[in-house]
């Protein structure tokens, strides 16, 4: 099946999978796996069989199983064999993957977090070296890449390599908990959507005037802070909801985070319900026009956003409290 046929099939099936975020993300997984299969067959036809074992993983909202209707690309490759031949083979496959995903409707990642980029396509040995560098270097870019990778979820192949790399990160954090402070600094600058007097702080001009940025102001406070707590506790899960479930099984967090899953699920549902139906623009999907909400929904949305700030304050107190004993 060519990519154009797959895009046509996707466009015909979309509406059937918009009943819930769960259904939508299962469809995304199915789509991305189909793209991978086409890309791999095309690549094998030109370059021969796969030289060694490998894993293809997704990151970002895909890694967390939280994709919107339109989602850009965030993916990488880990392969077993460290050789120039394997490197060329998988980089070329990564380019075919990125081009295929783009053709089917997943825009290229602006930050180039794709399997076509050597940073995100490496042998397991090179991945271990790179992660060790990111962990010890602690530059802004290294911290950002580390947080991106921590959401990695394997879509194709065995999961042993990703698990091994996540354990490498978790073990380092246990030995060097001060890294959590650096990670905290990286994630605390969030655009507020509710002001001091509990008024909505909407975009004042441009095509999104009157709207709030759900990605920056809504999702980031939940996603970033739950991820940090997950790193502190070496939680294996990659989705925000699954991480919350694991965290709430730990007595310290049960009372403090018991409300969190409901709020995040509502956030996912609002984005799904009020996305711009006719847009093909990835950025548009994250904006919510307040005028479209009923009075009760506006009250509910303020509650969700303020609770995101509450979660941020709580996470800050937990991380900083580790060093104030």
C-alpha cells in the first residue's frame, strides 16, 4: 500500500475514532505502525534485509499516549549492532519513516526529533554513551533531550533496549538526586491562562485571539510535573495517567494526587471536543476559544487550570524538600 492510499484510508476513518482520547490514540498507534511497515518494506526492497535487532519508539504526546487529532512527529531508533553499515541502514530507514509519516499526515518535527536525525538513531552502545553525556552535562539542550527521551514508548520491536536506557536514567537520578532540581528549573516556566482575579488570560491578537493555549497552559503543568515525580520514584509508565496511577499507589502521593487523574482526563476530553474540525494546522489544535464554552464549562476549565498550578507548586515543594532536611 502506498502512503497516499494510507492517508486516504486515515481520512475516511478519523471520525470513527474521536469518541475518546483512548480510541484516538489507539488509532494513531495503528496508523504509525502501518507507516512503519510500508517504510520498512520499501527500504528492504532497496537496501536489503535489516542487519540486526532494533526498536522503533515514539516520544512526546505519542510516547505518552496523549496525541491530539493532529500530531507532529517525535520518534527514534535503537539498534543492536554498532557499525557504519548499521548506522547508514537505520538512518536511511529513519528518513523513509519521517517522509512517510509526513505524507500520511504527521508533520515533520520542528525540533528534528526524528529517526532521520543521527541524535535519535543510534546503536544501544551509542545510546548509553549519549544518555550518560546528557545526564552529566546538564546543559539546557541536554536536559530538554533527556526529558523528551524519558517519554519514549516502543511501537515496533522488543522493549529491552528502551527499558535498559530508562533504567540507566533512573539509577543515575537515585545516585544524583540534585539533577531533579535542574529538571525542575527547566519545566516551571509555564504560560498562565488564569490571572490573579481568576480571569482568563486569553491571546489578545492574531488568529487565536480570545483563546487559551491548552498545550502550554493546560497540559504542560500536568505532564511536566507528573513526569518529574515519576522520575523521582523510578516509575516505568510513560503516559501521564498511568504514571499517576503508579504514584498514587505510593502512600506519600495518594492523598496529594488523588484528584489529578480526573482533571487530566477532562483536559483531554475538552481538547477532543472543541478542536477546530476543519484545520490541518498542528498549532491550531491546541487552542481553545473560551466563547465556545458554556458558563459551567468555563468554571470547570478554570478549576482544571488552577489545579495545574497547584500540582506545579506541590511538585516544587517535593523536589526542593529533598534538599532541605
